[in-house]
């Protein structure tokens, strides 16, 4: 978190026919019959722009093997010759994952196998030897470098890491990973299903090394978005050491359930947030995409994030107002509500949404606010003039918004039940309609948050006292878009003791901040 003071990628699935295997013998080709497989198109388009041969390493955990084979199908579908291999141990490919399997115990034999087998549109799997239990022994990374120099395959995809089936790789032993130095791209993978799970060997491969090397508080006994991001940064750093010239891409896998997208977005923000130099990573790491998806799904890519923002979407910033005196309910932002405080709910909802940069404007008890929001990927501003009214916080937020922002959504720090789905819907409607002002309505009552287009930010700056932007809503009625929602969260703010009791009752009745969004947050 930064502290300052102020006065879809669209995806298509194509069907192709692949053969069914019959293994003739070790070191010999695998013959195939026919099988139908769904293939991804549109994933990592940049891969096809790499110099041929494109050497792509996969590290991490939580679905990297599935992802490797999906990408192998993508590249082969483009008429490219693909070599699939591993520098660790890996399962023998299933019948629909490769067109041919070859084993070679020496480099020259491997070169001959590849020379004889690689062809346009074909996927060749190469390993050193079969192992008991259906696995294979991988080839040394130096072999990959030689095979790349031979230029026989258009793309070489390498599983360069093992994770024992866990969704997260916590740390590396001395011999890990095994990324070929010739790699032009390294994909760092983790399964989003590990969030909120115990930081133990059941969920994290090499958890003992992670715990021994890290400084984790009792709150981080479970895997948070921050822990996951730091782990992936460590994976990227090790990969960058072994392949200094490689670009790095993060893939957050298993984004499948309704709430997964919101939690994955928080991790994506964490991965792009902060200083590359502080993490001893190449600056390019923060310029490459973070892909949110499910490698095994029919539509594997949910979203792509770059530099902390969703790619391909108009940049809508989120400004959370949290500077007031709270005279009717002192300290309301820090009151416990379930496992979080009121302000943590409000902020985490925004972080889990499709908004771009998130800015929190504090004032009263700002140091307590800073502690409550520590390690979250946002900017915290201190409004020294908070006692003069909400308009001073509006101006502080507007002054901090990045150039090029298309619109600003103003959220209230005392509204804990505005779900990411509701925020997403407001942003979608605002951008699709070209409205100047967009706000939600529940049961005929106007609610928050409110979005103001860039055209109005200059006038909004002129607001005074606690007026906010209400006067602009009246002035530009013809340019206002009202969005009906089925969640009372947009009108429920925690201002009084009665409001707080009501909020507690909502959680005790089994509702959650996410479920209040209804179906898709409508």
C-alpha cells in the first residue's frame, strides 16, 4: 500500500481430430487413431510472435500441465511444429495430448528423434526414459537449448517444475526449478483454490521451506492474496535467474466458482503492485499480463490484467471515501463485522471488482486506517482538511487519479455490502451507455456508489462542504443512467448503532457480502 498526503480477452473454441495412441516400444513412435478435443484459441497470442523456435517454460503449480497441453494444441492449430518435454518428472501424455511420444537416453539420439518426427501441426512429446507409475524422466535443460538451436520445432514447451499435485508452489529446493536458459517466455502458474487454505504441505508444495524462509504472522497461517502474490513473485524471480532474457506471465488458474473471479482479481492487483526493484525482479515482470482463467474449462480465459488494470476495458478508477469524523457512531469503519472490519469489507469488495486503480482517502484516525489496510494493493491518501466536509475528500481523490482515467467511481467506506458483482455491473452499464453519471437504485431508493465520467470531473472539483456530486445529478438528468439492483447493500451504510446491528444480523443470518449481490450482482 502506498501512503500519501494531500491538502477479455475473447476466446473461441475449435474442434480438431486427434488420434488414439498405441505404444509400440521405448524410443519408438506412438501411432494414433481419432479423438475429438476442444482447443483454446486466443490464449497468449504473443507466444506466436516469439522468434522461432519459441521456448516456453511452465513453472509453479495448480494446473501448469493442463495449461501446457492447451497451449501446445493452440500452437499446433496454427500449423506449427511443437515439441513438448520436461526437465523434471512428468506423467506420460494421454492419447489426446500429443501426436507422438519418443524416448532418448542421449542428446544425439534426442536430436535424431526430433528431426525425424517434427512436422507442421504435430505435437511431439520427448523424454529421457519411462518411469514406474506412468511417469517419465525429463531431459536436462541444456538439451532444450541445443534442440532450440537446431531450429527443428517452431515451439518447445517445457514443464520445468514439479509440485506434487498441490495448487501452490511455496518455495524452491536448491535444484529447482529447471528452466532452460534459452526460454523466451516463462508462465508462472498457481491455483486460486488455495486461497484461505492452511499454509501446510496439504495445499502448498515445499511449505516447510516457505515457512522457514518467511516471516508470517498468525493472520497469515492461512494463504491470503498477499501470501500467494509473494510466492508467485519468488517463483518469477528464480525463473528470471535461470532464463534472464525471458518474459514472464502469471496465470491464476481454477477461476471457476462465482466468487473466484473477485478473489483472483485481488491477487492480480497484488502481482502488479509495488516496486520491481524492491522484489529484485526485472521491471518487465510488471508489464506482462496476469491471466485469470481455468485451463481445463471450455472457455479457459476469464480476464487478462496488465499493470493492475483489466486489459481491454476503459479505465475506471475507484475512490473510497473514509475520512469522516463518524460523530453518530465513533470509529465505525473499524468495527468488527464477521472476520473483517467495516472498512475492510468495503475495500476488499472494490479490490475484487473490475475497477482499475483503487484510492482510499483517509483523514480521521488515518494511522488506524493505514494499519487496517496494510499490504493491500491500493493507494491511501491523508486528507488533512477532512473536518471541512466530504468535498475535500472528493478533491483529494480526484487529484490522485491517474491521467487517462475514463471515469471515477466514488464508494463509501461505511458500505460493507456493495459486492464486486454490483460494482462490475455499474461499470459495465456506464461504459456501454456512454452515460455521464451512473448510480444504483434499490426498491426505488437511490444508492451508492456513483460513477462520474471524465467530462464532469472539473465541475465535481468545485463541490463544497458535504454536498458531494448530488448537484451534478440534478444538473445533468438527461445524462444520468440509473441501474436497478436487487441488493439492499447499495443503500445500507453503517452510520448509527442501529445500522451496525442490522449489518451484524445480515451476516448472522447466513448472508455474506458476496451473496448480497444476488445473481451476478443484479
